[in-house]
C-alpha cells in the first residue's frame, strides 16, 4: 500500500483511538472527582473543558433542574454572561427554548439555525452576537429515567451534530447524571445529618453511642449533664478517657471507674436493655437506659433526675405529713400503728390516744386563722414533750391529734400519759397578751383487746373520744365494747336512711291547725314518717338528726316540700300547708329555687305555703339566713318561728326578721293550767305577736282547760292531740269536707281507727 493511502487510512484510526482515550480520561476524571466528593460545580467545569478538548468547535454547557422545575446553569465555557443570567431560573417547558424543551420533552432537541428558529426568538440576538448559530440539547436522565438536567452543545455555524458529537453526548450525559445524582444524594445526606444533629443536640436527655468502648457520637446534653466542655468529648475517645474527664470535673461515678466499666460490660454481655440509676460523686442522680447492639456497640440515654428525685421525696414527705405541724398525717400514722402491732408481743402492748382540742374554732374566729394555726403548732410542740422518743405523734384532722404509745405493759401507762397530756395541753396559751385555755378530750384504745389492726385500734380510740364529747366529760376515757355497738347502730341507721331515700320509704301525715275564732281547720302541718321495711314506722326524732349530720336532710326536705305542696293543691282554699325547714336546708340558697319549683309544679298558691323554722336556724349565720328568709317571703310564702320561747334570743330574732307567725312551744302549753309563771309567758307571747302583727299558734294542746285558757288570752290558732293526732291525706281531706262538724262524730271514729 502506498504511503499516501496508508496515511489516509491510519489517520482516522489514530483520531478514533485518541478520541477514545480522551473519552476514557473524561470518564476517569469525572468519576474520580465524584468519588473524592468534589462539588458539582467543580465537576461540571472539568467536564466542559474535557468536551471542548474533544470537540474544539463546540461550546458546552450543563444545566440542572431544581426542586421547582427551573433551570440552573451548572457549568459553561465561552457562553455570554448575560445569556447565563437569562437561563438561570427559566421554567422547564416544551414551548420555551431548546434547552428548556429538551429537559421537558424527554429527548434531544436540535436547532440548526438559531437566527430563524422560533424557539429562540426571545434571546437569539444574545447568541448571534456571540457568534453562536446552532444548538443541540440533550436531556440528562437519572437511574429512574427522571430528567435531572440538560447537556447543551452550541455551534458557531448552522449545522446539526455529527456522529462523533452524538457519541460524546451519549457517554457524557450518563456521567453528568451520575455526578448530579451523587450531588443530590450528598445533599440529602447533609440535610439528614444536619437534622439529626439538631434533634440530637436539642434532646432533653444526654445520648452516647459507643463501639468497642470508643465513642462514636455524643450530644451536647451529654456533656452538660456531666459538666464537661462540649469540645472535650470527641468521637474516638475511649470510655475510660471520658470517665477520667468526668472524674476531673467532679462528675465521676460514686463507684470506682473500674467498677463502672465492669458494670457496663456486664450489661453489654447480657444483650438486654437495662435501666439503672447511677449516683455521681457530686451527689447527682443519673438515670441511664443502656441498649446493647450487635458488634460490641451500645447506645445509652442519660437523664439527670436529681431534682426530680428531690421533688418526689418532698412530695412523698408532704403526702405523709401535716404541713402546719410537720407531724405524720393519718396515712403515715396508721402505717406506724400497723407496724407496731405487727412487732408487738412478749407481754408488750401498744396504745393509741386520740386527742381533741376544743375552742380552736372560736380562737380562729376571734383572733384569726393564723393565730389558731399558731395555737395548733404550740400544742404539737407541747405534745412532743409529753412522749418518749419511741412514741409517735400524728395530726389526724383540724383539731385532732393522736399518739402511738408502744412497748407498754399495762393500760395504766396509757392512762398516765393521757393525764400528762391533758395537764400539759390544758395550760393557758398566751395570745395577744390574752390567756386562752383549750379543753382537751382524749380517747384511749389498747391493743390487742380494742383492735388487732391499725384501722380498728384507731377507730376504737376515736369512738372513745366521741363518748367523751357526747357524755360531756372533761379528760379521757378508755374504749368499751358497747361504744362500738352504739357506733355500729349509727352507721346502720345512716345506711338504711340512704336506702330509704332511694326506695322512697317516707310518707307524710298531717296534723290540723284550728282557728280559735271560727273553730274551722285553717291549715295542716306536714309531718314525715319513715316506714322501715323491718322496724316499721319510725318517728322523726329517731332519724332527723342523722339526716342532718349526713346531709341527707337536703333530698328528704326537698321531697317533703314537693309532696306537701302537691297534696295541699287538692285542698280547698284558703287552707294552708305548714312545712318545717331544717338549719341545713337554709344554709344553701338552693332552698329558694326548691320552694319555687315545688309551687310551680304543684300549682299551689304561695300564699298557702307556710315555712316553719326554729331559732337554732339563725344561730350559725343569722345574716345569710335572714337574707334567704326574705327571698322566700318575696315568693309569697309566710314564715313562722317554731318552738318560740325555748331559745335564748327569741325576742332579738323577732326584731331582726318580720315573721308572719310565732308558734308557742308545747312545753309552755303543757303547764298552762298549773303554773302562773307559764300563764304569764304565754300571755306575753300572745300579746307580743298581736302588737307585731303576727299570728300566734299554740302547740301541744291536749285538754279543754288549756284550750279555754288560750281562748281567754286571745291566741289565734291551736293544734294538738285535743283536736287530732296527725292523720293520713285521705282523712285530712275528709275533715275539711265537713266544715265545723269535723271535730267529733264519724271523723273522730275514723281517726281513732287510723291510730289502731
């Protein structure tokens, strides 16, 4: 083969080989830059320069697509800066330039002549002025075929890309995709790492991650908990090195560091998550959750619980001690009593003394609550001086203390202690230069006779104390079995009373009130009876006190009001119905709404309702009670003072509230015909009522002599067994139907039959 022919054949081959080497060099340089973690901008410049060395007549540019589908120039060599600024931020779209169209249409876009191509009409002058006449854009696709950018070749003459250039684009587009995707992966990793460190360093707990006793990562809180400078805890440090830092900072474990490491090795070997509390040399308490991982790795969370444990201990103490006197409360006292009973024996006994201070309420009302609190603190201090160190004092209530006396051999020792306490607490207290004496009552119970459990023994002492109070004793009393029986009966009565409210075991009977002017029935007083399922008919005197103590008088009283109003609504006008109100009912303003609702639901005129109260109602809070009475009177109901003359302040209450009626107590009526003093009192009461414009009613009229005397003194009304015992609603209605003939004859016979 001739030389010229050989050269003409070898020359293209050499160019192809050289081009292949250059492409491989391009691949190597780009992949090396990617592997080295070079920035995408740097990789793009390397790429463009390699391309231009392969095809000097081509100006290369790489564009990426951001998260908002807009073009961002990554690398370019030889393009006008003004055109680069124009490209930056262009939206990807088929109707835009060829660069944007290639990124949108998922395929190459060729523009053979920029000057005449409509896609370039908006900015062709920029490129033509720079000597660029043709453009070929190819999309850069990632592994998921998603377009991540565009590779653009610009030419200085109108022409299409040749075969070599297409080959170069095909190879280099894949390299660009690798570089862009790697950048995205790196950016996501950086973002995830940034977020991880934000989360890690904002945790309230310290976190440490170790591998084979070397620190991988620890957050800021870890350093703070152990009082270490943040820069001193460095990944790669051994656990021993960190412990040495902590020991130097005073936050090392209370145990030795070797013991600490051995402990953690044991936990690690167990392969089980473990929670523990480690005390530090400085007194801190650190709760550590240790979670072993494979390959001798573990992650631990650290939480400083020093303050929490201190608060918890304080709360536990407060939950078991009285705030005012710092004495054990009932819960802790009962616990100690039970412990004493558990360990008693060998002839030794335990005694509980319940101690009540009277007149503390009076001190509070007279001098103020703070003074009363000071008195209780003083009493607690005196009690401490009365007992031995092995004994225990507790405060069980407002003015109720208790003493646990342990290791006694005879009840006489408890009696001696009670005498000593009564004498000590009975000495005067100096308050604002005034001497105040507080009466002391003590109930005593001794194990095992009075109780084998703390609750039983304490209850026995409280029962004995209640007997001291109700028996008007001053001093102390030992528990006696019959006391408990009385208390049990009281509890049984309360239980049955509650069931009676639910089962509606109550009924009303009515006693007539007679006008002494017309001898006609002018009203009835509603009286409640309890028809017990076992005991039969129970009178109010047996259960009303219990109802008032337990608050059951409220629902019972409401029921009485409703029933009485409904029954009275069936009677002819103007016959009235009288209903008794207790002091408990009048302590709440709800009574006004209750009366109003009873009147509305029954249709009874308020003028026919008479509400009876006793003087004791006004004793506790006369101002508030009188205000409620005025509200009841504004409804239209009349207000009567029952049992007039039996209290200490009857006249003062008549002055403070304009009662509509006064009812003279039966104790005065009973002796009316025998004692002159009684006649004088009744005469004065009737005269007082007349002068104040109040109706007077005499209760308990049982004889004609009493009735004659009351008529003579000018009494307005009377009621009592002389006229009738309380009768059923049916008999009451029959009485009213007879007019003046109601007293005697068939009615009298029917009444007697009702009584049996």
